[in-house]
C-alpha cells in the first residue's frame, strides 16, 4: 500500500469518526449539511472524491427536485389547471372553480411537438415548437427592452447641466449631471458598430470604455461584498448551528 | 287660526310618526345611508368633511380588461379646515348585488384609483366615502361602468412609434446590404479571437467547453449565446475538435443540439455530430456550477466560452477556467457579472457586443443590415438626450417657463408606461 492510499484511508476514517460523533452530538440533518459544505469547500484544495460525492449528490437531487417543481409549479397550474380544472382539483383545490380555457390546447400541442424530439424519425417536428418559442421570445422582449432599456433610459438621462438650489448654483449636482451625461453619450459611441472608432469619434469611444471600466471596478467591489455575505452565511451555519461556537 | 294650527300640528305629528319607520325602512333598503348615519365623531361633533365627487369613472384605457379607473375632485376640506380629510374610501357594487363593499383606501390629496379587480362584462357602481378620523361623507353614486379589453394600448404609442422607426431602419439596411452595398463593421476583439481559441484546442487535442448561461430560451442573451454557438460549432466541426456543452435548461438542451447538428451539416460533417455533445445537468444554479467546475478540472478544456446570461456563477467559472490554463472568451449583458469576466477572462464581449457577435461572425448581409439598423436607434437616443439636456439647461439658465414646458413635453414622449 503506497503512502497516498494510506493517507486517503486515514482521512476517510477521520471523516467517518467525525461524522458519527457529530450525529450523536448535533443530530443527523445538521451533520449532513455541515459535512456536505466541507466537502464542497474541499474543492479549494483540489478535485477529490469528497467533492465528487457532494457534486453528484447535489446535481442528482436538484435535478429531481426541479423536475418535480416543474410538474407541480408549471404543468399543473398553467396547463392542467387551465385546460380542465377538475382534473387537478384534488391536488390544488384553489383551481377547482377556475373556468376551463380551451386555448391552452395550443401550448399542449406545442409541448407534445417538442417531445417529438425523442423520436428519431419525427424529431424534425420539434423545430416548429422551438421556432415558436424563439420567435415569441424575441417579439415579447423587443417591446420589454424597448421600454425599459431604451425609452426609460433616455428619460432618466435627461436633466439640466446647470443645477440651482435655494442658495443658488449647485456645483456638486451640476458636476454629477455632467458626468452622467458625458458617460452615457460616450458609452453609446463605444457601442456604435458601423463606424470606425478614430478621430473625435474614436476619442469618444475611448472615453466610453474608460467610463465602463470605472463602472465595472465599482461594481466589482460592490458584488464581492454581496458574495462575502454568502460565505458569512455558510460560516454561521458551520460555527453556529453545527459547532455551537456562535450563539 | 287655532283650528288651523291644531290641524297642522296634528298633521306634523302624524308625519313625524310616519317618518321614523320610513327612515328605518329606507335605511334597510339602501345600506349606503347607514354609512352616513354612523358618521358620528367620538367627541360628539357631527361636522362631516364635505364629500369628494367623481369626475371620471370609466373603463381603464389600453389594458387587457379587468380594470376601471376612478377620478374625483378633492373634498374642499382636504388639507384644510377642522375636518381635515384623512382618506378616501372606495366602495363598489356589482350589478345584481344589493350592498356596496369597500375595495380600497386612497390617502388624502390623491384623486385617482384603479380598480383592477373587475370582471369584464359586469357593470359596477362606485361611491367615495370622504373620511376625517371617525366620520365620513358619501359622494354621489356613479353610474354603472363595464370594463373591457382594448386591442391597442394607447399608453404605449411612443414605444410603438420608436419600434416602427427602428424596425424600418433594420429592414432598410438589410435590403441595402442585400443589394451588395458594403456595410462597415468595427472590430470586436473577443470575436477576432474565436478562431484562434478553437485552433489552440485543436492543437492541444483538448475539448472546448461552451456554457450558454443559466437562463432559458426566453432570455435574449441565451438566444445570442446559441446564435454564436452556431458559428463556433461550425468551426469546431471543420477543425474536427470536440465540444462539451453542459446546460441547465431542457429547452436550451434541445435548441443547442439542433444548432450544433445544423452547424455540422453545414460544415459537411454530419456523421461527426453526436447528441452527447450537449448534456443536461440540473436547473439548480449552484448544482450546475459544482458540476461544471468538476468537468473543467477533470477534462481540462483548452478553451472555455461563457456566452449568455450569468449570475453569481460567473466568477466561479472564470476562476476555475483560469486555474486550468484555458483561453476564456466570455460575453454577457449582465452588468453585475461583467466586471468578473473582464477581470478573469482573456476576452469579454460587453453588453451589446454580445448581440452584435452573430452578425460579426457570419458577415451575412441580413445580420449586418440588422446591426446597422440598431445603430440608428443609438443615434436617436443620442440626439434626444443631447437635445433635451440642452433644453433643460437653457431653461435653468434663463428661467424660461416656455422652454421648460417644451422640454417636459418632449420628455413626456419618452416615458415608458
């Protein structure tokens, strides 16, 4: 037996003993949660059997969970519950008195067409359903993005570049407005694809990418803080719920 | 005179005696009256705030039905007087019902309420109870109003006009490009590197990992990611390299398989295609991340593409990809994730560069024309912003009400409902 294998067995024995002791002291579910957290954290060292175990357990359990959720949260209320409510009234009594919507036959047919992909001969039929999904998505999003990312953005970027308040000229607010105005215009220039970025236009584009990078820098720090809060949550679980060191 | 007085007094007594049961019966028949009868202050005062009155009770415009809009004039006691109005209570009765029921309360000073709980085809009557502490006075009861759906949403007229202009521009430039006119497209560094990245994977004999984000096909970034996949997969087929594409959505799985299959057919190598190139893992965000990280460290792909919509997993992917020495090309329009990709990847398609990528890679007139048409939208945005900022600045400098009014009017055209 080589040293590596021996070390693996020693680690496995320690893990098993710690697991059993922990169950006796803290209960089964908390112990399982804590050990799975540690198994996932072990990836920070390198890929190992403990990580693989947690990874496969996570993927398998979550895939089954989402499949179940997909049936009960999508198929039942949005298809069966609308197509023929009495069919699912035993499971979701709230749907019992809803009127039947025969139009739901259309998504039912599209769903069946999508499942035709499972057939090697009739798989091509699924393209019709896919085309419908992609086409309606594009159409719906066109309106949504036009409203939120275009019209509303224009509305929010419009302001005076000379701001006054009760005491007269407001230098701070004016500088703030000028920066936002310049940043938006230069950013738009950067995202202009059909003209070469050179000369004054190029200078505007370069300013635009600088503004974007400054924004990303600020956003980076902000988002890292949010991620640290996730880590803090896990640490609280390990040191509080499991080890009882935080009360 | 005496007899006459007695007669009048007797008649009055009779009328009074009749009035008591009559008023009781009337109160039973018309429950609304009860509201006024019970409006007595705790201190014994009976000074009611003067009632608000409806000016507008109509079916809400430009909606899909199920809504009636109510507007009223403020009570004269709103904001003033000893019986200052505290709220307006909205009461509703459907045709066929006997009693009004309270459906909402609006704070004082406001003059509009949208009843979004109506059933189309049913007539509803309303009244407002103008309240001051524990007393209230009732408005006139409105005539019955029926809600219904409209075919055209007049509130979105600005969106419609701008959409038409941009769509027309896109169609115009597509025809322009199809006539053989050359359309210039500036270089996008991340896309210039696609062939180089695939070539590197081929030379190293390692697979290419393609992650289309974690959202479904109803997200435009995923659609863009799949479009770029078509071009990447064609090059992969030509180079005879392997592609590994784990996905987290079943519709994306189907679409990606179809896209890669067509790319292999277009490259003249349909026999080399396999459904195993694209495989489903799980819908769960971090379950998917854990599995993809495992794939990365075990298969060590030479090139990783992250093209689509990403959330917290972006940095985890990019860091793991960096640790295995892969060339990484990312593209997303998620503002919070772009910093991580910019920091950890070799090339990043920022925002709209992602959507321009398919046109850039294909060079097809149809897609190039579409990109040129989108640039028209940017010109409109720039012109409007510059014009309106100039008008507001002039209004501030000159304190001109006319200029301010003009600027606000134009700004009103760009207000999404």
